[in-house]
């Protein structure tokens, strides 16, 4: 109990230090550039307290829960030796964490608006909703597939450079042919798919796998899953824009 | 009691966010692996901490940072702020991209500071530090990524102001990434690729999106639907470049140090 408290206190100090830059930037712009008083000081202070506590608890839970389970599952799968179940798990993790991602839902809705304005689809609620859902499932599928490919890479020891560079080249080529309205959204969708809970889990999975397979270096082979997860949605969203 | 309602709402939405993940994890744990993890209690407790922490974090952001940040993005891109002095001198039509200098500064600083506070980047930095046995510092990586995001977002704002097509910037960035990949230390490459996707989650995205939309609404001739997007792409491309650059600089410094004094190979190989 005492140890937990001590850890919490320690990481609370770290959280405060992490948040000082934001506070400084906001205050500087508010007072010196825009020259306006702070609105609602009480609410702001409360918000800052919440953010500090939240970050502290999150990092604590990360080290207690997310990292250990990610790694222990990676080790268990490596011992079990069943590639099929491992890949299925990888897909489920990628798909499941993305399909419910709030940032993605927001981007998909926005993309449907763009598509309707650009007369790619009919400008009605139903058409927009089905376009947004289609896009959301496309991205989730893309992330699931990306994690599968990334895990296969770790198993086989393929070098990441050529796969990522090849992927980028595909993005560049597709950019030339994709409808102009979808390009910005496609590029952004790569960034929004990887949420705060997915990233630690996927990282722990990769590092755990690489460290339990002989001949793999966790530093070289363990990282890179997130790179795949942020590259493949760009390709799939542009493909979606071209097909529909 | 609006706050109580907010607390409940945020907690519920975090639970729906975490639930599918928990179902997948524990589903596979009990049906496929069929073994209880050694420290199940600790892990479950960890999930509770994560849930609690994320809810509080999002709630706090919604209470303080987001409204203020969005308001600032609006005010800084507001014609009357930007055009204030410039418009008087040159007339409304001839505002050049330099007149938006405060926007670039804001983009740079807010990109830097929100990245420092990004929880998923902290997570990856902790892991990278652990796996590399300390060779990659937690702060070194975080600062490198933050500088990358900062430069990316300010360049992205410049692009919105001048109205260049986004893909030339992104393609040029990819070319730099490919060239750097050939020369950067092997060990950093996967981590650098990862740091692109890591940077843009909870804290950065809402503020940056507000900035992009505000800017594209204000600048004459920009279409928010087309030009408002794309800042996040900049924010996830540039950290790849800056992390590789960080590793290259560190390696170069280490080499120079070694050449200068051959006495101690451990002298100071971890600058930064």
C-alpha cells in the first residue's frame, strides 16, 4: 500500500513536469499575444488537477496492467507455437481497438460530409451514414491486417525498411489517382487510428514476441507494429475513395 | 451539477473504448492460452487504474485545455487579429504569409508541448528505454519526437496559408525518410517509424484539428473541407525524420568523442 502510494506520488511529480510546457504556452499566448484575461479560472484549475491525476493514474495502470498482460500474452503465444491463433489474435486486437475508436468515428463522419459535398455520394443522411460506416470498417480492417503483417514480420525476421518504404511508394502512387477530397482525410486517418490504449498494448506485444523468439532483437524487430498500423489505413482509405 | 454528469459521460465513453480491448485480451487469454496469468489481480487492478486515469485525463482536457486551446486557435486565425496592423498598411487583399507569424509560433509551441504530455508517447519511450537498456533515453526520444511534431505542424500551417497541394510536402518528406533510413543507425529505424503514429492521439489531435480548420476558414481562398485536413499527417511524418536525425546526431557525436580521446570508450557516448 505504502509502496503504491510512493509510486503514485513519484509519477504525479513527473506528470506535473510533463504538463508545465502546455500551461506555459497557453498562459504566454493568452496574456502576451492575445492580451486577454483567463476565462473561468476555477474550472480551469479543476481541469488541470484532473489532467495531472489522470495522467498519473494512467501511467501507473500502464505499468501494472497493460504492459504485463501484453507481454505475458506474447510469451504465451510464442511458447504455444500456434501461428494461426497468434495471427487471429493480432487481427482481433487491431480491428477491435480501431473500430470503436472515437477519433476515427469523428473523422469518418467528417469524410462523409466531404464526400457528399464533392458529389461523390448522394447528399442524404442514410448515404452519409453508410459511407462513414464503410470507411470505419475499412480502416479497422486495414489496422487489423497491418498488425497481422507486422507480427508475421517479427516471426520471419523480415527487415522493416523495405516494407515501409514500399508502402509509402504505394501511398504516393495512389495519391496521384485518388479523388482530391479524400487525400487529406486518408493521410490523417493514418495518425488517428492508434489510440492511447492500443499503442502500449501493441508495443508490449511486439517487444514481447521479439524477445521470446530466438534470434530476434527486441529493439530492431520488436518495434514497428504501430508504423504498419498507421501506414495501411492511408492505402485503404484512398482505395475506398477510388472505389466508391 | 454539470461536472458530475460530465464525469459519468466521460467514464462511460472510456469504458466503451476499453471494453472491446479487454474482451479480446481476456477472451484469448482464457479460451486460447487457457492459463491464468501469474499476476491476474495486479493486471486487473492495472486496468482499473488505466480506466480511471484516462477518464480523468480526458475530462480534465475537456475542462481546461480544449476550450482554451480552441478559443486561441480561433482568435489567432481571426482576420481582425492577423490583419490588424497589416491590413491597415497594405489593404485586405495583400496579406502575405509572413503576417501569420503568430500562428506558426503557436503551432510550433502547442505541437511541442502537447507531444511532451502525450500518454502513448510516454509509454513507448518507457518501453524503448527498457529494451535498449538505457541507450535510448526517455527524454531524448520524447524531445526528438516533440521537435518533429512542432516543426511538422508549423510547416503544415504554412502550407494552409500559401495553399500548396499537400501531397508534394508529404512525398518530399517520404523521400527524406527513405534517404535517412539508409544512413541512420539500424537500431533506431523501427522505433522512428513507430513514433510517427504514436504522437497523434489524445492531446494533440483535437487542438491541431481546430487550428487547421480555423486557419483554412480564415485564409482567403482556402476550403476547410480540403485544406483543413492534413495537419495530422504532417505531425506524424516529421517525428520519423527528427527521431532518425536525433539518432544520427548522437551517433556522430559518439564517434567524434571516441576519436578525440581514445582513452575511455565509455567517455560520453550518450549525449542528449
